[in-house]
């Protein structure tokens, strides 16, 4: 998964996609986020469950443990290793969902430069991505160490020939189970390893190269373009 995504809907659209009856603790605001070209280190709306409540916070995309100051904060975690490696050990129990509208990948089509594609659900519903992180809660407020990573899996060639990794996306039912603190960690690992949504749930198309510049944030970045415009 390349490091670019869109999160432009409002928090209540994302809550509706999760279909959670829990009361919402909302620290993310009520206005549409209008992030059409979000890059690593951007503050994004992240959901986690706090007791019986669903909580939304704005959290930085990217995290590293305090002892790993010699490297850039990763934005993704491989599903094959995340539950057992030392790097993410501290946040593996802290499950979250990052709800997005789409993400972008760059495809090598034989030209001088790779071309950006947008990937979204065929039904246009928000995408529920499995994540883990360090984030505010009732006991501890915001911290300079807060952040999250998106869990990724082998794309297995299912989405064009774009990238060897894609986000682990979950159905609303599985996303709710993933968020539930009572879900055993062994069951959580099984979900992300075996029950992510298939490539058939998604569609993809070319978009303007302007998405390559993170300073470009206009909503036209998510519109398809034809080969005649390249």
C-alpha cells in the first residue's frame, strides 16, 4: 500500500458504515474532513472502543516505539508479523479502525513514470481498515507518541498489478468484532489473516498525476480520467 489515501466524508457517515449502536465520544469534529490526498503524518479520524463507547480521535498516521528513534515511523504493519514481532508489541492489543473513502496506488505501465490509480469499494461505501495504534483515552490524554499504522496483507495480484500490499479491510460485522476489547487477540489475528475483504469488492481507475503532489488537496483528485487525457 502506497502512502496516500482520502478521508473526506464526515464522522457520522463513518459511524453509519460501522453500524455500531454504541454511544459516540467524538473528538474528531462534525464537519466533513475533506482530506482528498492525505499523506503519512497527517492527523486522521481513528475509531477505537473505550468500554461500551465508540471513540473517535484525530491521530497521526504513522507510529514507532519510543526506543526506535533512529528510524522513520512506519505507516503500515504486515499482517504476517504484526501480532508477534517486537516492533509493534506495545500497540498490538490496541485495535482501531481507520475509515477511508479510497486509497491510491502507483502503477508501472511501461512509461517514464508510474501512473496513479484510485481504489474504492464498488458500492462506494466507506472502507473499514484494520489498524493498531497509541491514542488518547479516558485515562491518558493526547501524547507526542500517539500514532497508528494500517495493517496490510499480500495483494496476491488481485488489484491490477499495482502493489504487493493492500490494506486489510473488514466487513462492518468483523470491524465491530475487531474493535471489541473482549475479542481475544488470537481471534483478532485470525480475522485479519483470513477474513479480509476480497479484491472483488473494489474497483479502480486512473486519476490525475496531480495526486502525486501532497500539496494538492482539491476534490477533483478523486475523479477518473481517460487515457486520452494522459
